C-alpha cells in the first residue's frame, strides 16, 4: 500500500501528464465539464483555461468550490481533487499557459481572446490505484466472488490532504 506522500507525488505527476479530466462546481445545477489541467505542485495550484462566458467561470466565481476528476490512460490511477476555485485575469499566467491547443479554442492570442483562468487550490484528493497485474486482478475478483474474501484487493484507496 502506498503512503500519503507517494500518493501525493503520483497525483501531481499524473496531473502533469493529464490531457483532460472532468470539472464540476459544488452546488451548481450543471454537469461536469471536460477541462485540461495545468498542474503547479510547487504552489499547490491547478490552472485551467476557460472562456469568460463559460458556465464554469460564472458558477465557479459564485460557488467557490470545485471537484476535478482525473484518470490515467492505462486505467490504473483515478483521483477526485477538491478545493476552492476562483476566476483569475492574470495576463502573465495566461501567456505562460498559452499553447497551440489553446489557440484552437480561443480566437486571437491571450491578449485578444475571451480566455480567463480558473485557479483550483486543492485541499484534498481521494485516490484509487490499481496495482494488481492482469492475472492478479482476475484472481482477486474470483476470490471475492467465489471465495472467503468479500472484496478484492486490487490496489490502494485513500484520501490525502493537500498540499
């Protein structure tokens, strides 16, 4: 079983590699939205580029708390991160995060687009890892379904405080 520090380090590493995840605002009457994270572990922040007229921007500024879910492409790591969120109009940070990908979604450059930043300050994350190999996975499922165990032992599940 991984310890909290290992889980935190793995979370930040995977956020850096994450193409997209789903974000929702607590208490908002809206579905979660796909968003691309820009992780900043050193400052315990996750940044997102968002259109100024997006419902996340409007609702996030009102509600103040968000959940962001991430899943690794190999389906061996899952996380739900929660914490306060706020809208930032920081042109220097926007320039830093701007990319070809951003220019595909926003007309003009950072100075001319409708893009704003959402700043998530994670307070905690619930993390699940799958550490069992394919054969171990099948054996654990069989033991839980037909044997003495009530639940399969596939990996780690824990809630960690951030930073």
